[in-house]
């Protein structure tokens, strides 16, 4: 039975990778077809799209009665987004150029938001009150982001509504529909396999979520950042990273804990270490993004090594 669950986990990862490729290409094609400004696309499309695996994990973890798995997944995914995902994308694309039009205020607000899951979990439970608080923070953050960004306005009349344009639009939606269907299927399998494997080895589901599931659900972000790096569309990267982290830490966790309080049963030291890595990851990401506006291949390796340290540190607490 254990071997079967491991096989299911691996197969689900492969399906998730295929789904991520379809969704990423579909989203980027959609932005091009409708000439949506990069930042508007990030906020309303890319931000939610890259956070969708974590949203689905929360849904299925709730359905299978293991909400703590989602909490661990959110922490692990946030660290992976800023280190492993950006690092690998920079390495494979020959370096990532990052357009840092986001203000320091928005950046550091997102950094503080990324620590909120750790902060609200320190008393051993993320209550419904905590959930409502996180949802309020998300609404305030989204409003501030809307005011901060200089949106690029497009004249609707300038969009070429031709037969070929309509066909391309249909193809874009068709690819995304298939991708989202595969994503939902693979995420359900990942959650089921994770619960079985962590139960067999008596692994705390929070740590399993941080170490293994958090790694798995960031495949879509890796596809996006690598595609963006190769196509040299740098303004999407910063928004995709900040947007997905903010949504994971507030909207996803807030909605989940509002429905059912999450018991946090783990070593306080492990929680502190995870929070420390989150903050260090933000500091390093900020340094690279705002000094030179580029992450080189060598710097990408540094980011990957930081994730390796996080991975090893969490293995200690399993």
C-alpha cells in the first residue's frame, strides 16, 4: 500500500507538471491576445493562477480532514517560490531580468504578510478569528496594490477581434481548461498520497506539507518564471512571486481557517526556523531584485542552495 501511494505521488507530480505547462502557456497567450498590461494581468490572472495549486490543496485537505497539511504546504511553497523556483528559473533561462516597478512599501508589506501564518500559529491554533483577520489583511493588501501600480490602459477598440483572433482565444481557453482539470486531479491525488505516506511514517502533516507538498505545488511557478525568463518579459516575475505569496498567506489560509480552525501541533523551534527562512529569503530576493534588477545564473545557484538549507533544516524536525 505504501509503494502504491508513493507511485501515486510521483505520477501526480508528472500530471501536475503537464498541467502547469498548459496553464502557463495559456495565460501568457491570453495576456498577449487581449493586450492586457503586465501588472493588471499579474493581479487579476497570473497571481491567482500561480496560487491555484495551494488553493486546491487547501480544498482537498479540508475535504479529507487534514487542514494542517495545507498550512505546511503554504509555508513550504512561500519559501520555495522565493528561492528554489526563482533560482532554477534564473539558471535554466540564463538569468532573470526583473522589472522592479513595485514600491518598497508593497514589497515589505508582502514580506510581513508572508510571516503572518507563522505569527497566528504561535498559540497552537489558527482560529476562525485569525482567519477573518487574514481575509481582512488580504482585502487591504489588494486595495493598496491596486492604488500603487501604474496600470497600463488599453483601448478595447484597439484589440483586433478577427476570426483568427477568436480562434486563438478559443485555443487559449481550451488549453487552460484541460490544464486546470489535470491540475485539480493531480492535486487531489497528491493530497491523498501525502496523508497516507505521512500517516505510515508517523510524520507530522505540517512538516510533510512544508518539505514535500510545498515543493510539489510550486511546479507551476517554475514553469511560469522559466517561460518569462526565456521570453524576456520581466515585469511578470515580481508580481507573480509577490502575488502568489500574499494570496497563499492571507486569502487561502484565512478562508480555510474560517471554515475550520487549524490545530498547529509541532515543535515551536521548527516554526521559528521556518519563519526565519521566510524572512531571509525575502531579504535575499529583495537585494537581488532591487540591485541591478537581474538574477544571474550564479545568483540563482545561491537561491537554490538557500532552499536546500531550508529543506535539510525541516528534515531534522520530521
